[in-house]
C-alpha cells in the first residue's frame, strides 16, 4: 500500500468518523428528551448521568478521531 492510498483511507475514515460524531452530538443537542426516553426504557439511568455519559463519550470519541485518524493523516501530509 502506497502512502497516497494510506492518506486516502485516513481521510475517508476521518470524514466518516467526524460525520458520526456530528450525528451523535446533534442527537444529544436537539433530541435529548426523546433519546433519554429511549435509553431510559432499557436502562435505569438518571438524566444527569445520561448527560455525563454522553458528554464523556463524545469527548473520548473526538479524542480518538484526532489521535488515530487526523494525527497520522497530518503526519503523512507533512512527510510527503
């Protein structure tokens, strides 16, 4: 696999992951009540705990995207 192919894979992966992150954040921002109602049917969790889990999950997911997709992509762009 050449560096150009790795760059392409990392770019597509980064875009797909940021898209998923935007969908998740959009659901939490704009449909929090209905999302909480859906989750609370399955799990007995309070609303503050639900908010903390979502905030932590979004933060960790974003950090993972930056570390494992965007970082290597920028590194490959700098190298060649």
